[in-house]
């Protein structure tokens, strides 16, 4: 489903955005 894919992508993006503890803006 697209909704599930979107949720997974959202989680992945969040994790990637918060992965480097020094790349926080």
C-alpha cells in the first residue's frame, strides 16, 4: 500500500535525519 510505504519512508527519512548526532539543524 502507498500509505504504508509513505510511513516507512517517513520513518527512514527521520532516522537518517537524526542519524548523525551532529547534523541536527
